[in-house]
């Protein structure tokens, strides 16, 4: 945990390539030489909830040596975690989908970080998830041929897609341009496009084989009487925003903005 925290804190205005490399190397050494520790993450399940999500983002570090170390952590650690069967509270076949709720939290945290470098890593990771078709409805939910596990997978995907799409929209709504924002726009468009095909009308529910899909679970909901809203009921396009609204990122690492 300390190594992961040190890595996250060693970017932006606190940029320290040596510290980032040392932190990544420390975690990799544990994964490679003491892999048995991954079978027991303790009561907080730190490997699934903390370390591997950091590794997923760390694979996008601009320093190739650092990104390679995190890639090793993700590949080796992910292989062990997949075989350990510790996925009682999550669903999915691939490691990314199985860890989706934790990857979602790591990406949101990085997107809101004061470091532009961390934001860029999060944008790249988010685009990767979007392109992998994980932030989309399950195939069986679309054709109506699902089992109970598919129902749970659908709900997990829908929740994470909603949270990440909302964050993408918040970033896109701000006029400030910075490196990595284009990836956020692409990711948001991909997520929205995937869910539009089954978007229900507001206030309805969809009957499935194992219960109901309520509209509040969907990232995209059809509504015809809301022309001035960015988010439901906020009246965004009808408001006169002050300059302060557009400069809310002013305390970040502006020297890294391009």
C-alpha cells in the first residue's frame, strides 16, 4: 500500500521518476518472489482493491521502464488472482471485468487528481477499458438469453459505465483543453454509443429472466422533455456561468497543460 501511495504521489509538481520506479519495482518484487501473498490480501483485500488497480493505470506511465514494471505486476498478479477464485463480490471472465468496480474507483480518483500526469494515465486506462467492450451491455442481455450470472454482470457493468460516463461528461463540459482530454471524449462517446442501443425511456423498467432492470441503473436513458440539462435537472445550458466556473482547475499543475 505504501509503495502504491508513493508512486501516486511522485508525479505532477512532485515529479520524481526515481521514486516512481522504486515503488513499481518494490511491488513487482513482491509479486514475482513472494506470490503466495497475493492469495491473501487480508480483510481489506488490498491486492484486488488497491494494488492491481494502481498497476492497471501504471501500465500507462510515460516512463517505459516504470510502465514495464507495472505491466509485470498486472500480468503476474492478475494470473494469480484469477486462479485464487477470490471474486465472490464481483463478476466477469476477464481480469479487467472482474476488477471493474475497483478499476472504476482508481480511474475516478486519478481523473480528479491535482497531477495532470495522473489524469493522463487515467484517460488512457479509461479508453482501454472502453475499447475492450467491458463498459457495455453483456451480449446475452441484449438478445434476452441470460442466466443469473449474466444479470449480475449486467448490473456491475451498468453501474461502472454510469459512473465513468458521468465523469467523462463533467470533464468534457469544462472548456479547458489539456493533453489526454481527447481520450476522455473518445471513451465517453464509446460508452454512450454502446448503451444507446438498449436505452429505455425514463420511468420504465425492463423485465429480464431474473428480475427487473430499472432505468436508474442505465447509463443512457431516453427523455424528450429536457432540453437545457447536461445532467438531469441541472439546467446547465440555461445558466450564465461565471469565469470562476471555467477556471476551477487553476490550482492544478498548469505547467503541464498543453
